[in-house]
C-alpha cells in the first residue's frame, strides 16, 4: 500500500480538528482553484499556493511546510486534501483490501502502543481506566469516532494512520494518554485487555507539579464553550450558554480555581443581560471577558509553583494578626457596588499611614437573596466591629482598631475580637498628608504598570491628591461624565462615570460638590467596571470651615435634590470652571489597538465563520501598522488570526491588545 493512502482516511471533520474549520475552508478553496500539485523532481513534496509541503505516511501531523505559520497551516491542509482526492493506480483496490478501521484498532500490538505513548501517558490512561471504561465508538467512513463520557472528551482513529495519527482537541499534555485510554476502552468493549507494562502503576491524582488531570480537562471544557460562544456569535447568545457558564462556575470552585470561577461568573452575568436585551448589555464587554478567561486558562495550563498559586487565586482570604500596635486609620469613604454576576456590597476604605497603603472592609452578599441587605441598611445600620458603629459614623471620624486581622491584599477581617474606638480626623496642616496617596500622576502610572497582567494583584482603589480640578463634562457620544483632575505639575488624569441610572446619585453629588467650589484635598477612585484603564471617583476628602470632611458620593445626603431623570441631570451640567479642560492626546499605539479590538469584537458579535474580504483587508492594514510601531507580538498574533480566524486566535489577540493598551495607559 502506498504511503499516500493514509490521507484518504482524513475526512473534513478530522482535518478541522487538527486545525480549524475556517482554515480548512480556505484550503479547500485552494484545491478547487488548482493551486496544489506535486513539486517537480521531488518525491513527497507538494506545492500548495506557492509553499513547499513535505509529507510522508505519518499523516498531516508530521507534515512540514516552509511558510512561517506555526503548526498545521492552510498549505498542509490543502496538500492533505489534494492527496486524499488524488486518483492513483490501484488505489481503489488497496483501500478495498484494507481491513475496516475497527478491525485495525483491535489488531494493534498493545505493547507497542504503550511504548509509543510513553510511561507518563500509560500511567494516566491506567488511572482513567480504573475509574471507568465507557466508550461510544462509531465508524464514519475510514474514521473511528470515540466518545468518552467520563471525561466529556472525544478523539478519532484514522485507518492506516495508527496511534500517532489519532486526532483530538485535547490539551497537549493529555493527548497521548487520552488516545491510549480510548483504544484500551475499545479493546475492553470487545472483550480484550491491553498488555500493560509490568511495574507501571496508575497515575496519582496530582502527577505533576502543575495542574491535576481533572483541572486540565476542565480547562479544555472552558475553552470549548468559549469557542462555541464565539462561533455562534454574541449577538445570538442564548440562555442555555448562560446556564452552562453558571455550571462551569460551580465546577471551577470545585477544581480550586477561584479566580477563574469569578471571571466565569462575571461572563455569565453579562450573557444574562444580553439574553434579556437589557440596556446595559454589552457584547464588547462579553468579548473582553472571554479573552481574559481564555488567557487565564492557557496560563494555568503552563504554570507551576508560585505563579500557579497566584493564577488560581484564593477562595477565602488568609487573615493574620496586624500586630500588637492598634491600627490608626483615616476614613477615605465608602462606595456601593454591584457585579453582573449578581453580587453586591459596600466597600469602606481607610488610609493606613504606618503601612502607607489603603486598607478596606467589605460587606457583601453573593446575590440579592438577603432582602434586608440594601445600600441604605449597609450604610446606616450595620456595625463592622465592636464599638465602631455604622459605616456612616465611621466616615465622620478617625478610627483606632485594636486586635484586627489583615489579609495580604489589605482586606480587614470582620472579626468579633477587634475593638474600635474613635479618633479625631487629621488636621488640614497635618504633615501626614504629604505621604498619602498620589500627588504625581507619573508615580500613579508606574504603580499601575507594575500591576498589569494575569498574576498581578488587582487594584481596587487609588487615592489621588489633585492640585486642581475641572468641572465635570458630559460626553453625550459615550454617555459618560468626564472629570479631569490635575497633579502639581499640571498633568491631567481623566476620571469617568458612566451615565447609568445606578450611578445617578454619584454623578449628581460629584457635580454639585465641584460646582459649589468645594476645596477638594483628595479623591478616592475605584476601577471603572468594564474599563481596563478607567477610574471612577467614589468619595471626596473636602476641607470645609477649617475641618476635614469625608463625602461618600453614593451615600452623602446634602448635595441637593437629585433630578427626577437623567435627562434633567444632563441639562444641569454647568458649573464654575476651576481649570480649563484638556483634551488628552491618544497615543498612536492605543488608537490602532483600540480599532483592532473593535473589529475583533464586531466579528465575535456576528457569528460569521470567516472573514469577509473588506474586513480581512482592513485587518491586514492594521498588521502593517503594528509592525511599523514595533508591536511585534500583536502583529504576529494578527497574522495567525488572518491565517486561521478562529475563536482561539481571536481571543489570544484580544487579550494581548488589551494588555498592551493597559501598559500604554500606565505610562
């Protein structure tokens, strides 16, 4: 039998599994257009769209192409399809005489298969076999499709390709073990047992220093669902997908992946809004969340030791005693928050002068099942520690907290052993002001830049000490309120409040405070939800009548009666200018990355399986711009996406673009 015969077993489904459907469609078009043929004078070399592809009897997985694309490219697929359909002398008789694919599997030498797989894969396959041997085998032409219900995975055996030619979309770390396990299950289904090597024991639950096998399989399920969401189009998101995300969220908690669980919960909340056609629904936010989840799952697969622990996150914080000396804390204000996943709560922030950082106490509920927990009750009625009183009272005085426990990220435990007592607020001429927060936006940028990336600690809040402020300005196009604050050197920082009903009180009270000419000494800003580099003002430290006053914008009651509707509020956006507004220049790199992200998000919304000609041409122009700007990594990922416009390539590119923009904004 000729070595070329093996390619007749690779149908479209198996080739699409090796690469992706979009790339296969492009390869099929090249074959139809006559762009594929033998390289003259060189056996086993096929010319595909001008590229040389070297093939042998090992199948497409072992083929080599001289194009720069990694892995199985369009040219390898085109050469494989061309060989599959190439008529040859005696080819029909050879195929007819060959045994069926199931008979071929049962005729394999199990000892040779184990040797090919290697000892780690054998151990893992044995471990799975001890837990169950269910397999659903179906013959499709020359391919044996093997569904493994226990692992929720599948693979295929191609006639003539052998063990090395099996295909699946399983993570690379598990592929050899999965294929061996599938074949062993087929043997057992037909009353036969593998001759396993002597002295080999089943793999333990945690065989390597990285993730366990069950965790790797779970990450494969996560990426598969992300691919389905992308392929179906976010504009066509269904309640079924939102339910699947909720199930994966629970599974992520069970797999000890709390950070991933939180991100899945957030994406599930976003999809719920999309399904309900809520006015706050954001397909772009869903796409950004998908990109972050894909990046985290990929990083988890490769990480070990300390990076792995940071990528996992913590389901519960570890609180340690703050020390014998009590904490002397200056209140910075409180703010109310709600997540798309359904959680809600109040965060109360303090400045710890001894540690020169913000510490926080959080009251929260995972959903709205507790009807007594509201914005008003958390502000007025809840006492955090013995002797502390309500949150409202805590924002009116200094705090001395004895016996408190602190987490590594600055979270204060709600510990009944802690004792609180009042202290006076700082005087306006207190020298401690000079060491507090950021008065130079360059230092703020450096701080933010050091906290970009998957393993970085999240930044909930920053404290700003502006030298001047401009009146808030409404951006009607973006439907947001922009508030520019200036440092001592005149540099501008733009704080943003989305014009949403849930933020009406915050918007109204900020506008009133600035319009009244308040002497603003400090601003507590939190991360704007859904924005990689935005900050929202949540509270103000104001000097009034020679004394310090903390104004929590979500709760302050003396900022005037709010308008009855946002439209009336927008008309009232006028105030005395403290400093002229400055139009911040957007760097060229951020512009091209933002435009690229919009195009990727548009494609994700559509559910179209391939790039249209005009869109592909525009993306190619962006690729040239990226290379000219020295952004080589995004340019390479964009080239891979253009070569194969799949969910994986799109989400990788989107995450890298978002990270580059965050680093650029931190300059």
